[in-house]
């Protein structure tokens, strides 16, 4: 039992590893019948669930990288090209850094909206399929 707990603590970042550790602990519990299949393990082995995890992770990391490039690009402009961001627009007091900063904020909102749209249109139907298959 201690070996299973150590394995579970080591692999807490991977959902499939957590499910496997839970299944191993359940199998060693004398109060739980071992003839019933573990529903968590069944879900983890479901190809649709694995597809969901892959797609969602890939999409989330893509959006994260895009946002990090935008944000750190703006920070690098502030650090290494302050004269560019300090240029006045027209004859007023507003500098070009203000609309670029607003663009950084709006890009975060836009990327959030893109994720919500994808989650509602693609990920939620996949989740519903996994739940439906697990209930059978």
C-alpha cells in the first residue's frame, strides 16, 4: 500500500497516472469488491477521453504561448525600445504605447473568447460522449 501511495504522489501531474494509482489502491482495499471494473480506469482508457485530453492540452498550450509572446513582446518593447512607445500620436498627448497596451489587454480577452468558443463547440460534446459511454 505504501508503494502505491508513493507512486500516486510522484505522478500527480498526469491524470492517467492518478487514475491508475487510484485503481491500484482500490484493488488492494479488501472492503471493495475486485470483480467490478473501476469506472475511473475505464474513463482513462476511453479513446474519446484520451482524444479530449490531447486536443484540449494542445489547444490550451497554443493559446498560452500566443499570449506569452504578445505579453513578453510588449514588455521587451518597454524595456528596449521606450522611444518607440513614447512617440506621440498626431499632435496630442497620447503615445503609441497606449493603443499597443490596450491591444495586449484585448488580445487576452479575445484568446479567452476563442477558448470558450472551442470548449463549448468541441470539448463539451466530447465530454458528453465520454460520460454517455461510461454510463453504459
